[in-house]
C-alpha cells in the first residue's frame, strides 16, 4: 500500500475534476514541466483550438469548459499574444502512447475501463496509471503507464508502458509528438518540421519570438514488435506505429524517452541526450532522479505528527516548490501558476518576494539567490516601465516577462498596483538579513537607488498638505482601485526609501538624494482612525458590501457574482492588505492596533485570492487566536488538493502553506525582524510534533517542536543565540539542545 502522506491518488475520472488532476499531477525539473494529461488524447477535448481569450479580472474569469488541457512548458520560452502581450508558450505534447485493438483506439470518454487509478509519488516524482481496458473486440488489456521528468537530467522525460492480456491479441501502439497545441487559443508556431523514422521521432519548431524548440523521442520496444511511421496522422506532429502480438500472461513493455532543447540552452545535444537516456533505460534513469529528489526532501521536508492530511498537504506544496524553481537559471523566476497552466500567462508577480522567496531563503539559500538575481537581471525592463510613464528610476512590472517589461493588459493593475517595486526591495533586504555577509543589498545598490528615484517622482504634495502622498494607487486589495495613501503601499515605499538611504550612506553614494529619501519616508502618511489603521484615506467611508444579498454561493469567489463596478465602490477586500502590512512589520504597530485591524477587516474580506487565508492564519497565530488560525489553515493548506489546480498550481499558496506551518505554528520570526533565532510555538490541537530543517543566518539547523518542548540540532560551527517562548538560550553546535516550554530550562 502506498504511504498516504507521500502519495496522491485519483480514482474519479469525471469531466468535472479531470483538469484539476492534470494540474495537480504536473511533473517537472525546473527546466521542463509537463501537466498530468493522459497518455492518449480525448477526442472531445482537442488541443488545437483557436479562440480569443480576452483581458479581464482573472479572479472572476470563467475559463473555457474543456475536458482536458495538455501542457508542456520550458521556462523562458515566450511568445507575443496580440491581446495579452508576452505569454509562456504551451509547447508540443510529447506524451502520446495510444493503444489500438481491432481498429478501436482507446479514448477515456468512449472506452470501457475498470480499476482506473493514477498515483503521484511525491517522494520520487513518479506518476503511475493503471487500468483495465475492456475492448469491443473482446480481450481485456491490463495497462500500466509510468512516467517522470528527471530531476537529475532536467530536459529528459521517461515513460514506460506495460500491457498484459489473458488471450492472444494483436495490438498497435501509436506513439508520437503533437505539435498542433495552441496557447490560450493562439498558435505561436511560425514553422515546424516533424520526422518519424523508427525508433526516433522529432519536432523542430520556430516560435513567433524567434526561439527554436527541438523535441526528440526514442522508442525502445521488444524485438517481437514492428515499428513504422504511422500513416494517416494529422500534419504538425511526428508519429510511430508499433505492432505487437500479445501472448497470454506475457506482458509487453515499451519504454519511451523524450528530450527537449531550446535556443535558450547553451548547447544543442538533443539527439545525444535522448540516446543516452534510452541506453540507460527507465529504471536506471529513475534511480538517478530519485536520488536527486531525496536530496531536496532531506533539505526541506516538514514532518507533522498527528495529522496525516496536513502532512500530505505540506508535502504536496513542497513537491511543486521543488520542481517549479528554475535551478541555476536566473533569467526567469517562478510563474504564478508554477509552470502548470496557462491562466497567468507564465508571468512573475509580487508573489516572488512576498510568498515564494522566504521558503527558499530558509531552506535552500542558493535557490533564493536565483530569485533575487532575476530581479537584478530584469532591472532594464523596470527602467523601461518607468520611462514609459515619464518617470525616472525603475518601476517593476506588476506582471513581468523574463526581461522585466510590463505585460499586464489591464491598465488599472499595470499602472497603479505599484507596491511591487517596494516589494522587490523588501525581498532583497530580507535576503540580506537572512544571510548576512552574502552582499545581497550591496550587489543590488543600483536597483535599490533606482527604485527610490521612482518613488520620489511618484509622490506628490497636495495643496494644503505639509506631507507627500502616493495618490491613485492599488494596494494588495485589488477590489479598491485608485486609493490615496494606501497604508501598505506607503509603508513599503517608505521602507524602500529608508533602505536606499541607509545603503547610500554606507557606500558614500547619492549624497544629494539620500536626505530627501529619508524625509519622504518619514512623512508618507499611514491613515488612521483612532487605533484602527485604515487601508487608505476614506476607506471607512465606503459602504460595506452586502454579502448576504450578493454572495449567495460561498463556494464561488465574490467577484464572480457581482459586477466589477460593485467591487470598486464597496468595502470588500480581496485579500489581506492592512493585515499583510502588519504581518511584515510587527514592531511598527501596537498589539491594540493589530487587534483592531483584525476585528475590522476579517469580517469584510472575501479571500477571493488564494494568497489571503495563510496571511490571516499567520496573524491569528500572532494574536493568540488558535481557532481562527486553524480555520484559515484549513482554507490555505490544500487549495490544489481540493480541486483548485485545473488552470495550474497556486504556487504562492504552496509557499504560504509552508510559511503558516513554520512562521505561524512553529512561531519562527523572520530574520529581517530579529538577529536572534526566535520561536514562539503555537501547535494546533491535533499536532503532536512539527519537525523541519532551516538555514538561519547561514547556519543549518533542524528544529523539532512538540507540545512540551523545542529541540534544536545545530550543524553550525559556532554557538547560536535563540529566544524560545520568551526565554533566551544558547545552542551549541553538534548536539541536540532541548528546551522545556513550561519552565524555559534547557538540556
């Protein structure tokens, strides 16, 4: 029996949930990602459709009803859409292994099946599918498909198909690559050349952005089979047909190896790589890949005792965080759907700094650096964005392509959701605090100064005011547009300006600017009404949204049930805004202010964003509200497990789940708020223990939290100062130190 905390199993193949499992079962290596589509096409779900997907509010967008959506994504391979700007291209589908018996081609919708299951092993990255096909001709075929994308050889996909019958049967296996796939209903293929000569298939295409993509496949089949080019197949693909005489109870096993290379690569060894994979064979490749997966799990696994579902949810999140990271390639970051779907066009948002970066900083710091280095690489695009608005400095894109250019087709987000520029500086400063001596801020000085120059130009002083303001902005709450002095935006802008001033002073740079940066930072207002921090000026004058009358189906987003203009004229925050600010800067707000914000904003927040529940859960932990923390944990931890992955993985929510476990329930305080390793445990009632590895300011540790104590095992070379539940302790290297929570004593 598979381990329930390491495996996800699909037994229901209904049209309603099929795409969700395709997203959830996405496999990847950082360099290549393939959605969990089936090995054979579904006739009722063609992948070459042409249609217009229009810009809109993605929260309330209704996606096309489609039984299945294949997906093959290589980070960095983008094309230009005539309405949506640059988007990640959905490349040819290389998965196809189609059984045919007596002219009947297997199709999940029209064929009779029994005992149909798919299982994803999170520990190894292996996706296994088993079923019995009851053919119209009479014989029953027991078919097992296995596949993985190699974590050790990131451009390699390996497949194995095993077929067994009880009576002799003639079978044809059609294998190939379908190059007719469109992206959001649009084809980015300028030209394609396909060839099939046993045992090889290949597709060589040119994209509309000038990239070359080459997909090579090699089939390894038993000597008893005959393979030829498949006649009569549609153009735009490469196909082989393998004839098999199946003997009773004698399984035939076919292996298939696919490699994908692009002009972004520094080499083009496509055929060589594919042949090497085939020569190694499925089992040897899998063993090599499992070893690479094991190293990732060893560095990052979070172990929960007492709650198997929470354990599975965390490991599902970690699995996708592992595969979605681009490795050493800092020309890209992690797109908002984790390279598992087309919904967000493969673009990069504030998710990078505020949700994803902390996970990597505290588990695999080198991978965290790739994300900050991506922002450094894309500084040119940020400068172009600012210049396009007639402003100096650097304005980072709300929806960024790899070059940093703004790709959001909606002006109200692109022009006004400007906190992203400060978020980028916050992320770099956080990395600098988490890993002192690594030179994050020093290396980003040019970026930090240019962002400060943008903020100075973007502020304005209104007639009668004695302070600057940020006018006409959109904070994290995207349902309140064109706010004046949004608290989150102002506080983050002030942080960016102070960071620039401090860095300039240390370096002796920007002498004529740094005093003005500090003055502006010190005088940007945070709107208040008594102890209540307002989201923006006049926010409390807006009428409350009528949830009782308007939000009749709580299983659907509020934005999908009301016009957008209603969102914009009522109080109905999409997600944490003021509470997000308070989570990031706890020392800037009193406990009374944090509680007042909780009481005011929680009842009116829609949580239409997958990013919202975890931040509320983190704040509930801080405020000592265990029931509320648990309620938000349940909303946050398994969004994709509950069927939310149809259009791709909520990758930032995956990282937020890790944050809630480690920063919330274990109570780890972020390094940008303290130099001392600080833990204030708040384990949920059903958890008996929580154990996890972290890297704290360069020191690798393992921390185990129980209801009674905290045990820290340090692999650092020097002592580490800690604050555990309010009591200071010194952790010696090389041996476990256990601190009793009730008494504060250590042993």
